[in-house]
C-alpha cells in the first residue's frame, strides 16, 4: 500500500501533466484567436477598399458588368458596396449624435444619407429577393440568354 506522501506525490504528478496540457491548449487557442482577429481586421480593410473602388467606379461600370468581367458574384460586389456605405454613416452619426443641437440642425442631412445607405438599401435587398419580382425577372433573362 502507498504511503500518504507517495499518494500526494502521484496526485501532484498527475495534476502537473494535466496542468501542462491545459496551459498548452489555452496558449494555442489564444494564439489562434489573436491570428484570427488580425486576419479579420485585414479582411475588413480589404472589403472597405473594395467598396470604395466600387463606389468610385460606379459612374463608368456597374456591378453586373463587373461581375461578368471578374467572375465575382454580383451579390458579393453589392454587399461590399453597401457595406462601405453603411460603415461611413455610422461614423458620421457618432460624431453628429454627441452634440444634440448639431444633430437637430443637420438631422435631415444625416437622415437623408443614412437610410439609403444602410437601412433602406438593406431592406429592399432583403425585401426584393423575398418578393422575387425584381430578382427573378433579372435572373430569368440572364438564364434565357
């Protein structure tokens, strides 16, 4: 039979091995989470830049035509374009919402810019595919042709 001291030593050894494994797992998860955060930030920057380029070039080339030329789905292009628009009004709102008087004075301007960019654009896109009238008609000629 093992002595009390021997039992204590065995438990400490078992705990030490388990603690080392737990520490290694926690360290690896922490490293991967940090890497993921860095990649997600970089991806966000790229998507914002894509949105900016799409907006800047919208007067010479449309989303559908870009989709044909680049083999990038029009839905992705539209998402990046709308994501860009949604991001900028949020920044303007946080700046404009701090002083209440300025929000009231520029409220119509901010309100006019914000709904078409983020909420209004997002709602018709969601509403459009549910209705199916606009998207289906645009898909049918594309599929037929």
